[in-house]
C-alpha cells in the first residue's frame, strides 16, 4: 500500500506542500485543480506541480476535478457537458505531463445522475474519453452517489478497461451504505481509495471518531487484492494533525 494526501491538507506553495509530504513519510500528493487553473494559457499550476514533484522525488498519483460537482456530464445542458469534456481533455494532457495514473471525475450534488437520461450521458462521455486517456496509461474514475450495483452497470455499458471507481471509505457511509460490502461488490473496479471519516457528513470528523469500519474495510480491500494508493482526504489542520491521521491510517491499512 502506498500512502498519499490531498494537496489541501498540506501547507505553503507547491514546493512546500511536497516537502511537507516527504517530511510526513508520504509517497505522493493528489492534486485538486480548478477550471481556471486548467485553462490558464501559461499553465502556471502545472509547471509548479511538475517542479515540486521533481525536487521532492514524490509521485503525483491522481488528480481530482472537484469543480465538476457544480455540473458536468450528467447535466441536460449541452454547454455544461461540453465545458466538462474540455476540462477532462486538458486534465488528461496534464496527467501525461505529471505521470498521473488516475483522474477523478466527481458526480456529487449538482453533478449527480439520478435519472436514466443522466446515467446515459455519463456512459456516452466516459466511453468517448476513456480511449484517449488509455493511450497514456491513465484511468478515468467515477466518484459519486451511485451504489456498487449502479457503478457496475455503468462500467458494463462503458466497456473500457481503464474506466473505474475512485472509492471513498467515508462517502458510502454518509450515503447510507456499508463500506466493506461495497468494496467486495466493486472488486477490481476500484482503481484508487480515499481515506476519511464520517459521523454525519463526509469528512466531518477525524479518523476513528465516526462510523467507518476501518478494520473490516482493510480486510475487504485485502480480499479483492487492492494494494495501490490510499490517499488521505481528512480534515485540514496543522502538520501534527495530518501526521496523527497518517499514523492512524497506517495502523489499519499497512
């Protein structure tokens, strides 16, 4: 198992964030990007991340397009779909530059696809861009409000080997599901895992203070043969807090 952290948990500019991650004993940093950063002609954020990763010797395992929760491929508005497609296309190019293996495309809140029409739009767009990402060894992953059965149906219809699920240990609890059961049902479709806790909402408390079944989840991940990245998406705080959360994580998942 390799351990990373979302960039917002770390402090300072890009170089300082990667240095702090190295100090904590992490192997990589997951980056969250905005539409403005992706479309910046100077590519300032891309250049800064690339330099920081090279100097630190750490990996950038994944990139999250969190802004798409405000509206993406599930939208009935063609202009919203097209804007999301453009962002994912740019993100694939960034991922190639940074050696990223996993792109997280989120479908929470306004981006959820509760009806069949929205589901079908997800199928169409993933099917279109998965082959583009596959040329550079990049997985496009769904993270959203679907239960495992619905994600498995999505994967069946997309029918691309580099499509997968970015699994969050806490989000399924927040949505009323059982974490170990969902892990076992999804199996090899899980491409990467977020580590956080849920008492009422997602990430509202630190690990161990909520309802996530960490020990049972670790067993389930082992059963499906998962041995890739576990990325902390825990509450932001001082470096000492991040260190404690990492210690907790390693105690359960090492």
